[in-house]
C-alpha cells in the first residue's frame, strides 16, 4: 500500500525555499489564459503555513488597491509555482499571523529580523 501511495504522491517543488511565517515573499505563479501561458507575481507576507504531509500550504497576504487585503493560498508541491523569492525575514513570535487581518497602515508592519 505504501508503494502505491508514493506513486500517487506529488513530487516536492525544488523552486520553493524554506519558508517561515512573517517572511515577505514574491511568489511567481504560472497562469494559463486560453492557449498562452504567463507568469504572475504575488507579493506579500506569509501569515500561516500548514504542514499536512503532501497537502502542505502557505497563505500569503497583501494589501491591494484602496487598502483591501487579499489573501491567497498556495500548495507547496504545486507545479504551477515557478519560483518563490524571499525578500525579507520578519521577527515574529507566533506561528499564525491572523491578527494582521484587522490591522491597517503602520500598525500592520512587522520588524525585520537581521541574522
């Protein structure tokens, strides 16, 4: 049974580095429009990571036009993710940063972690 599960299991995407909550990332996603394929960039802060085996996901939140927050869920093993670029690491003390949903402006900033 284990051999059968390994055959069905999605391979690990080598273009995704080690991510932590609070990282500001730029996710490059392949989007298919009709017959053409292009790469769209989604920049934001990782507010949560769920580790559920092959169904690992991470949630990226960004502030769009007029201060509207947009969140997008990405699968870690998805072949649609072209690459993930970590732009900065932030100093956080919790695993899920859902409190950022209620904050706007300067209050929503996270302190940068220098290592």
